[in-house]
């Protein structure tokens, strides 16, 4: 997938932003349900892989405001494991 990201970064970013919005919507709709775990994990993957981009960061900020704080308790170990992300913007978010 790396070759696709390198060939057209703007298009990749557009797809990532759309995916993030969809994941946040799904997580919001399935709040309190164990089904949201897979969406949370996929969202984390996108966050840590593409979070340095300004439009991705904006989509994340908007989405974080939609999701209840206790939802993130399910993925605290994954967040801690990736706290040393190479991208400074991702670490600060």
C-alpha cells in the first residue's frame, strides 16, 4: 500500500479523511457496544500513520468531539504502545 500512498499523497489524504469520518460516525452510533472496538483500532491505525497531515488532524479533532471519553478506555493499551510515534504532530495530539 506504500506505493499507492507515494504516487498521489493528496488523494490518499482525501480517502483517509473520509475513512476517519466514517469510523467516527460508526463509533458514535455503536457507543457502549463491543462492536466499536474494531473501528477504534482501525481509526488508531489511520491516526498514527497519517495524523501529521493538517486535514487529517482537523478530521481527528472534529471526530474526537463526537465520541464519548469513556469509549477510548477500550484502546488505552494501544494508545500507550504508540505514544512514541515518529511524527511530532501525532505525539502531541
